[in-house]
């Protein structure tokens, strides 16, 4: 066999031992001459297999026994293997060895070392090494390599022995001669540098390297274009990336699957879903098949944007390709289904792609976390306890997520069994576990349990952070446990944990709520002494403290201080001052703040309501009504309390129409009146010319809790305010067959139909009342008389004859005779009065 054939045979070996044995047999041949290429191939086999002892012996045999000095290919092969094994520092020591032996890097070895520096993030060092090589210099001092700092018992022990004991530093360093400037000739070198400049964010340098490549007639390959597209695409230069794709096609280079993956990633990074889908579809059109990376990109984009149908199409493609959904994509799909409320689909997907599969504990935790965020603790618990298959173990992260799930769902009693399970699995709580538990019990209103866990956390050896103490202090503060909050603050200080602005804010606000100004200022002073500048929240709390004790001058000082800060006073501080001025009747000062808020579009519903009540309490009812109108037109009416405040002003004015229109808007906004609103409606009715019997009947029905009372009141209100169409609409709903209504509701409907001139419907209701055995009362006959007045006595006689069928008595006959007499005399009003009185 020729040396070339021997080299080919050595290269084809798939196991290092077979390569080693073959090399020994070749070396034992009588005609064998030591060949550096054979050594290079064997060194690569041994380095890739991490057979460091054998590699060391082979190196020494090469350089000493066979007198074959290490050459660039040997250094490049060994450096490449070490770099891929995660031993970058050891691989760079080869540069010292090369310089000591006087071996200047060629383009291949230089490119290998540049790539190693690039992969470890040492971009500037990689560029310097490349630039020096181009300039003909072999300088490694800028890398600050120190072989004495490397483990002498590590894989490069044989190399260190060479450098230390054989004193190579002085043997060959002077043999490295300066050479003329040169340019790379290999496409792989340009590819490395383009990728390097891209990762370093130096787009211009990457483009210059690409143009140099063309200028020196080094033809780009598919990797070159993929790197260039990735460089520009990853920095948001989508148009340049697509131009490069067109250039690639013009040069006759066919895109591969990585080209499309790079373009899809680029479009995904700028949120262009259509661009991602366009290149995903082109994969099939060009005869390629999507790979795992393609599917992962697609699922991430589609799941994040909740594009369920499109994501399911991709999943079907994955199933057909028999590749399986990538593990990292599973939590994304599950979260998409969970966020959309498609729990059945989420469960089916989990059963198919996760049950018994080799999914990592961290990805199980991500699925559980998606359920936890929606307070679906049972579903999260199901994932936690599901079958993991052979070798599947739960990590501490899963336990921490379950703590979160129980906390958000307020399932505090389920925490103890979880911790027992953790203990039984020989998993110890970590810092995150304790923090989650403390946060959970603090938010849940169990500060003592949180404090107990804090002590246990410290006993275990963890040092609680400021945020952990803050959670407990907040819980004490919200539960008005002032002394306990102070003790926790002092314990925090004793543990050498410095309070942050949040802790000081909690302490200050706690005292501000109770009007303890001196103590609030004490903690404010401590905060400033520690070097923390008060923020808007702190100053607002101090203003609130002064507001509690009506110290407007002192509050005004801090409010003015806030005016000089970036952004000026926030709405909470402004409303606090506004409320203080309103409480003291300081109209001018309150108006100045309110005008400033409205001028800057900062006023909220609280601002308007405060000014409304200020004017109302000061007897300035017209001004109060103006503010009420502005609030109603502002779009800030969003809850029942705000509507009630406006209603109070309208009731005080006594305008029933405005009251009714406000209630109508409230109902249109899907906010149903509360008890306070109904009380004001009754008050408004009593202020206008409405029969007291009717109002009392409505109030009685409401107080008795009758199911139809609320709708009847609203219908009555709209009818009396002249809003007949709205009143009729409510009556139509009120009289649906499936609803059981009482005489009060019938009376209201009777009145609404009569007021709208719907006399036939009114009389039909009256007849229906008799059929149901509901006895007419005074209010009923008041409405009946209205109907007779509207329709005339001739119509009344027709209706009375119909009523006689139900009430065949002497009373009915006498009533009939009286009505006939009044009709003949033309006195319809007396007929109506008689009807009411007698009936």
C-alpha cells in the first residue's frame, strides 16, 4: 500500500482503538517510514475520543522516537479536538508550544485557533490573531496565556512537560521569522471571519470580508451565504438578507434547509409571521424537507401568537414526518392551548406527545407553570404526578412550580403534603422554594407562617434577600400588625440585609394609613440617610399621612417637592391633595389641582367625584352638575361607585330625566344598579309629582326581594322620565312567560303601556291579572282610569262589559249604571274618579 492509501485506511476507522492498532501494524512494517500525516490522523482519532493518556504517548513517540516534529496539521487537529471537547484554554496553549518550537501558523491552524476564540466569545482576541497573521506576525502575548495556571495533571500534561522541562521557550522562539503580509485563500477562513464579525455585531466588517472574498476570487459557498444571511437577519436587516438570498441564487448556489431556517428565524425576530410562513412553504416547493429546527421555529412563532389552527397543521406535518415534536416545543404548544382555554386539546396533546416520553423535568415544570398562571392547580397537579417513563425523575423546579400553583389558587392546605413528597423523594428545598413559600403565605394573609418559614430558611443556611423580608413586612402591614412589621424590619437590619426603597415605602405607608406622621417621617429620614432618594410612592405616602391629620401646609410642601421631580406628581398624590383640600373646603386650591389634571389629561374618576362632592357640599350645585356632566362625557364611568356619585348630584338637582338617562347608560355598559343606586332612584321619584302609593309599592317590592322588582323599578323610572321606548323594552323582557311576576310588576307594565298609548296591551294585562287570580289594588285602578281617560267613555263601557264577565255582582251592576249616567251627562272625569273610588 502506498502512504496515501495507508492514510485513507487510517481515516476510515470509526473507533480509536482500531485506528491505534492499525497504526501500530503499519509502523511495524519493515519498509515503513515515519509519516507526519499518519500521526495527525491518529492524534485526531484519540483527541475526539478523549483518550488523553494514549494521545500523550503518541505525541511523545512522534516527536522523540520517530523524530517527526509537530507540524501545523498536527497542531490544528489537536486544537480542534480539544476545542470541541470544551478544553479551549488547553487548546490555546498549543499556540505557546508552536511559538516555542518556531512553528508559524498556516492558514488552516490559524483558522482553527480563531474559531476556538470565537466560540468562547473572545471576539477581539480572535480578530487580533487574524490581523497579526495577515500582517505576517506571530504574537500570542495579547492572549495572556499562562501555562503555569493550567492543571499539570490534566490532559495536556505531556505538552506542559515539553514546555517546562525541555525549556522550549528559548529553543525555538527566535526561529519564527517575520513573513510578508498575506490574504486568506480558503473559503473556510472567510466563513469563520464573517461569522465572527456577525456574532460581534460588526456588520460592516462582515460585509467587507465578503467583498474581499469576491475581490480575491475566493468563491463563496453555501455556508458563506448562510452566514451572511444570518448576520444581517439576526440584526434586523431583513431586506439585506433577502438581497443576499437573491445573489446566492444568481450565482447558482441552491439554498439548503439551513438557509430557510436562518431566514425564518430572521423574520420571527421582527415579528413578521407572514415572512416566516412564506419561507416555510418554500421548503417543500424547493424539494427540501423541514427538519427539527424548522418545526421548532414555526411552533414558537405560531404558539406565541396563539395561531392554533396553523400550529396544528405544523404538528400534523411533524407526525407525518415521524420525527416527533421537539421537547422544547411541547411547553409552547401546551401554553397556547391553555391560554386559549382549550384544555381538552391540551390534555390530548400531552397524552400523545409526553406520556411516558423522555421529557425533561424542566419542560414538565414549564407545562405546569402554564396551568399555574391560569390558577388551574388540579391540572398542574395532574402533570406533576403523571407517569414519566423509565428513569424520569422530578426536579426541584417542579416542586417550586407546584408551590406557585397552590399559592395562586389559594390552596394553602395542599402545600404540606407536597413538602412531605419532596422529603420522601430526598429532594431538599432550595432558596427558590423558601422564597415561593414565604411569598405565598405572605400574600395569602398568613404572616406568622411566612415568618416561621423565614426562620427555617435561615437555619438551613440560606440568606434571605431583601425581597423576602419585604414580602413578610407587606403581609404584616396589610394585616395591621404594626409591631410585628417593625420587628421584622429590625431583624432584617440585624441580618445585615439593607432595606430597599420598597421596604421603606411599606413602613412609611403603614404609618401613613393610621396618620402617624412622626413615625412615617422617621423611616423616611432613615431611608434618605441610607442614600436612597424618595420616589413618587414614598412622597405620596407622606402626603397621605399629613392628609389624615388635615395638615395641608405640610402636605403641600411635599407635593411641591414632587412637582420638581421628573414626571411631576402622579395621579394618586394629586387626588390625595385634592381630597385634603375638599375635606377642608378649600375650593380655590382644589380647583387649581383639578384644572391642572384635566388640562394634562390626567384626571380620573376619583378626581371628578372629589370635585363633584366638594361643590355639592359647598352648596354650589350647578358647578357640581357641570363636573358630573364632564365625568359622564369623559368615558371614565367604569364602576357602580362612580355612577352612584354622579347620580347623587342629579338627584340633588331633582331632574328625573337626567337620572333616568344616567341609569340607561349604566345598563348599556353592563353595570347593573346596586342598592345605593336604587335608594337614590326612590329619592328622585319622591322629589317629583309621582303618586306616593306607586313609589311605596315599588319600594316594598324591592325590600321584599321580589325577583321582578328591580326591572319593574327601572321600567317605571324610564316611563316617568318620558323614555318610553326604553321602558317598553324592559316591559317586554319583564312579561316573558318564563318569568314569574307579581302585581307590582303588572302595575308597572300596565302604566308603561297606558303612558305609551298602548291601551289594548294595558287592558289585556288587566284581564291577564284576573285570569291569574291577582287582585287589582289602588295603583291598578289608577292606571286603569288613565286608560279610560285616554280611550274615551265609549271605549270604557266596552271594557266594563268585559269586566262584568269576571265580576258578576251587585257592585258591578251599580258601577255600570253610574258610569252610564256620567257618560250621558258628558262628565268623563267624574266617571274616572268614581271608578277609582269604588273599585
